[in-house]
C-alpha cells in the first residue's frame, strides 16, 4: 500500500516551506521533494563529464 499525504511540496522557496509548516501545524501529513537539488546534481555531473571527457 502507498503512503497517503495531505500535501506534496515539490521544489523549494519560502512559500513552499511556509505551506509545509502551516500544514503540519494543522495536523496534516506533508512530503517534500527536492527536485531542484536533484537537477543541480544531474547538471553538475553532465558538466564534469563534458569537462573531463575527450573524443579523440
């Protein structure tokens, strides 16, 4: 069975965190995902691949 949440917050920022805090004070279940952080790591990895890789 899957978990059920009352609020799912994807991303970051003041409004996202404020909504999550408000929902928890009301007794709701909250899950937060860090999509922007994940994409930052993917972009950094591809940059390093391009920087270190050679196509001789």
